[in-house]
C-alpha cells in the first residue's frame, strides 16, 4: 500500500487574504484557484519543497466553521514547516511582519521557532538535525 497525506484543509475567513499571507509572506506556491460556485473556490497552496503536503484553503461557512478559524488545533502547534535553513527563514518571517511566538531554540530534534499565521494558528518552523 502506498499512501500519502496530499492536502490538509485549513479554514480561513477569506480566500484572497489567505492567499496573500501564504503566497505573499510565506513564499508558498499557488497551485490551484478554481471557482466552484459563486461563493466557493478550490484554493490550494504549497511550500516549494519536494514531497510537501499542500494546504486546501477552505472558506469558513456558518458559525461552527467560523469558530475553528485560527483554532484548528485548540491552541497547540498545528502545522510543522521544515526548512534547510532556519535562520534564513526566520529572518524572512520577521521581515514580512509575521507574528513570532517563540524565537529559535535548539532541541534534540533540531532548531525550532514558533510563528502564528494570519489567523493565529501556530506553526513550528523546524530545521531538523542533519544525520
């Protein structure tokens, strides 16, 4: 059996502001932006790295979904973005005005910093230990 997690749905308030953040500030690629109907789009963004899962930006509809925007993991780190150069990417995040929650530290598994996306979801930026 050969399986992969191809996409993770991320609830957002607005498609265009989410694209602006992920593409404009995190340098993700816009893979697809297709209108499904007058209110719904299929918007997929992805980091540049090979083999990376993509994010499906899903506009929240209704009170229940609106409550999940920015809190998809109940306040814990939700997504983990691996890098080959934490310092470079950390400085880029700072330059772009991304909210830094925890400055870089060294852990047994590598260097890690925590940042928040435009809605408050927490991300680990990790440069894994090279083996």
